[in-house]
């Protein structure tokens, strides 16, 4: 994806680093991560963790939500022949092709793989293969633009010594942060070994599951960064308490996450559209696996961090356009990168949650994805996702 200019010229992920061990058969998914969030190869496994439940057969329909059978009945969408819409579609496809050629020309698609179940007890919904990593790289750049190219919001001092990125995924943020703070020791943790080998000398990656007891030193980190862990954490309160224990007095924690619920401010989002259905299905899937996928709408961050002991809390929110529909040039660019990222691997994002958790057939998932891509391409729906960051500080006098 469009990351800072210096990384575009860097060498691609090595085959060894980019080809993690496939998970047990089955589809996948925020935790993502996407890129998955946490890891802990050294700590013991927690007991009693139940696997992802098998979907009911047939899967019960949700009130007001179009089912998989509905989308299968619609068939694949036809290309819109309206001149105006065709022009819009042509423009977005041309721009997307330009992004792909300049940023993703070194990527290869090896096949769908997920994290190894030897690392964590729970199943993460996002693939960890090259196709998903390519989409995440573009997505990272969309977020980079959305936040005005700010890697963090907390008021960090230039002389911080230790920082950690929980759920680092492909490691793009951790690499940029380590470059910005060359004298700070930076650690990035994840449940999949999908990070590049070309990293700044002050950065190291570790396979670790953050949902388990943290083994890092008490009062150690000046800054703890948590990002995009939708669908990865069962007990946010426990994670925040681990972070508080390992955070240095006066140090900062920052949690940046989103909600897949599509919002719209001008009534262009039909309730029976694929985009309206998307977030509702993911919300229900998160409930079924016991790991919320709607963090930015749940009100989880502020009270959880406060209960853990953090003070001086601050909150900020952003709107991420789903396609280049905005008239504002900056928002249009953000929407273009979001569109490019999501449509390049939409099946990878939804197949685990829609198919394995919600019980949709493979054909239903494919047809739904086609309709959602078509809606994003046409740009008639002015939808966006909400992102929220909450950052806070461990009291200076904390023991």
C-alpha cells in the first residue's frame, strides 16, 4: 500500500518471512490481522478457551439483514451501463491499477493461509498470506493519510527508551515508528511470523499472544501501541491490565481501532445493500466468537483503560471513506486507497466469519462480495467506517 516513500523502494518480504505455516483447514480473518494482533510463545496456554463454534445448520437469519441465500438469489451484479457511473468506475479502476503497479509490483499470491494454531488458542479471522498482506499495506497507507500522517497521537518525548506494538501484523507501523525514534528499543508482537526481515536496527519482532499473561518487565515501556485488533481479543480488561503493569510510570498507552459498521450522513445507504449488510453480519459474527469486531462503536476503550488505572485519557475519531466518493481531494484519496485495499481481497476478509461462523455457503460469500465491490465501485453510496483512538497515561506516582 502507499506507505511512506522510503519503503516503496525497499526490498519485498522474503519468502521465508512471508510464508507462515498454514493453519488447520478452514477460512479465516481485524484479528486479524489481518494481521493478527498478539503473541506469546513463551507463556503457558490459558485453559478453557473454546474454539470457534460451528454454525447452526441452517444459519438463522438476522432481523433486517439480507441473508446469504438472498444474495445468491440476486446472482452476480451486472456492470452498470449508465454513462456517468461508467465513467466513475473507469476512473477508480484506472487509479487502482496505478496504485497496484507502483506499490504492489513485488507481491506474489501463494494461496490462503492463516496463523498457526500452535501459537494461540483462538482462531483469528484474517489470512496471513501474501494476498492479504498486499491489501493491508494499501490499507495502512489509507489510515496514514486519514490521521494526517501521524503515527501516534500521544504526546511522546523524543528520548523515550522502550516501546511495543501489540498485534504488529506485517510490521509497517513498527518500522516507521522505529525509524522516527532511532534511539528507542522497539518490539512488535504478533501471532504470525509475517514481518519483513529488513528492519531498523532498533526494532525486533516476536511471536507472542497478547491475550495471555504478559512476560515483559513491570514498569518497563514508555509507550504501548495497540492497533486494529478487532475480532482478536476476548477480554479487553485483562489486556489493559497487563499493559498497565508493564507500562512505565508516566508512560503512555494508545489504542487505535475501528468498527466495520458502515455509516452514512446523507441517506445514500439502502438498508438492503451489501454495504449495510456487511457490518451487521460482522457484528453478529463477533458476538458468536466472543471477540468484538466493532470496538469503535462499543465504548470499550475509555472505561477499560480507566479501570485498568490509566489517567489523562483523550479520545479522537475519524471517518474513513469506503471509495473515492468525497469531493474533498484529501478524503477522495483516502477513499481511493480504502477501495483498492478492500476490493483487492474482500473474500479474504469475510470468508472465515461469513462462512465458518455464520454458516454461509462458499457461493453465497462469493456473490455477496461481488455485490459489495460493485457498490463501492459505483460510489453511489457515501459510506464510511469509524476509527477511534484513545490514549492515556500511567500515573507518575504509580508503583
